[in-house]
């Protein structure tokens, strides 16, 4: 049994719903807003992991990380090289970590 039809469906979905946000400049504000929402969700999870060791938060962070790796892997496989998706994900994680550190040091959250 081949995984080809399943990957074809995933490829079609990503081509339709993910890549246009990176390829079309008119959608960049929407992409920035979506990535900002990801940061707002991931930061409290990171703080919950750090402060209280919440297993639920660990699962949430690991799920987010696995989605990030999957999207990066998909882009490298699809385009043959890292591109804008990898950059956006790296910046999102960097912003999340930076904001979590700032929140922990200043007591914002």
C-alpha cells in the first residue's frame, strides 16, 4: 500500500491554504496576524511549562513544535530548499521565546 495518495492530499491542502499566504503580498498582513496569534498562544504554554511543569502545557508546546517541524519539512521537500515558511516559523518561535523570557523577568504574565 502506497502513501502517495495521502501525501497528494496533504500537498494539495498546503498549496491551497498555506502557501498563498507566503506567495501573495496582499495576504502578508493576515499571515502576520495569524503568526502573532500563535505567539500569544505559545507564550503562556511555555510559561506554564517553566513555572509549574504542567503536563498539558508540555503537550501543547510539543504539538506546536511538531507542527512547526512538519511545515518546515514539507517546504524543504516541496521546494527542495528552506524558504519563507521556514523563516516565518523560526521568527515565530524566536518571538515566542523572547516574549516568554520578557514575561518571566518582568512578571507580565
